């Protein structure tokens, strides 16, 4: 079984390729009621669980961390748990962080891997989507990387194969908790006058955090935000911004055919 959380589609693309190489393994997407339930439950199919999700500020996304903490998975105690995380560049010490989360549940943490994919975070100065050529190169390299990871998972590997990057301990141990506490507020989100009221942002939100104003038909953000930026990147008319920090920055959505040749 593959349990996947995705923001702009990168992790979903990786999960799809993994599923094919592992024998069309079932993919359970974390969104809507399953993700937001106080007591979610899943029944394991197979004898392993592969957790696939993006790296957020060099750590496990808060929505994934919360799900791991509260979910009941029938059969999880006897299964091997693997982690595959997508990242723009590096992941810090997310491997150690995830292993601790899994071990606290009494589950068996095994191999962990990272897969570089196009950058999606645009909410701070100096952060933007990749140039088209860079994004294309990452997408081209993904299928071969995931094929290798699938072989390692099938073999039950315990290896750690991630791009930790420089200052990895500081990034995950200091920046990550700071980011979760101070840089995840949905309050800066806004929709400009070019909004056409199509409602796509509300339909796509994995935490069902967006509603449409009854009068203006523009999006209104609640407090249960994953800061996945799907609303920003998927807006067809570029009407959504995160305060002033996204002004002039690009949008990205993983192509639907990414990894098809994998």
C-alpha cells in the first residue's frame, strides 16, 4: 500500500510510478475526510506501507505528521514502513524525523529515499519555481530514480538514500519548527479582482479549507491550511497571491503525463 499526500502533483506522480513498478500497488491519497478526520482509519492491503509526500521546509508536512500520529491502520504493526519524499533540492534530516514518528507508533521503519522534483515553494523572498529547463530535467530524471527506489522497496531495504544538503541538522531542527509555528498562516492568501469565481481552488484544496464567498464568489481561506500552495499554482487566471511575497513569481503544476514512461 502507498499512502500519498501531494500538493502540486509531484508526489502523486512519484506514487503512480512506484505503484506500477511494485505491481500496481494500491495508492491511498490523503485528502478530504480521510486527511481531516479526527480518527482516520485505513485497512492495509499487502505487507508494506510506502509513505510518499513532499518535503516542507526540510521536514515532514504538518498534515502528514498529524495523520501519522492519529491514524489507525489495520495490519500496520506487522508491516514494513518505507518513506519516499519529493524535494526541490535537499531534505535536511527528514529521514530521522520520519523514523521517530513511525517508531513512536510502534511500527517498523525501514528504507527512506528522496526524489528531486521541480520547486513549488514561492512564499518567501528568494524562493520561486524552477526555470523551465531545470524543471524539465528533474521530471526527465524522475522515472529512473523511482524505478531504482521501487526495486529497493521490493527487496525490503533499510537504506537511507536522501540528499540531506548542507546544514541539515539546523534546517530540520531549527528552521522547520520555526516555519511550522510562524510561517504557515493562511491569512496572507488573497484573491484579486481578476478572480473568475470558478471555484477550482476550493475543489482542489486537500484539507477542504477553502470556501467561496456567497456574494463575490472569491475564495475564503479557513484555518486548516497545509500551505501546499495548490490553490495558488492551480488558479487558471493567476488571481491568488500570498501577500506580496508571490508577486511576479511563477506557477507550477506537475504534468499529468509525468513519469508515464517510467
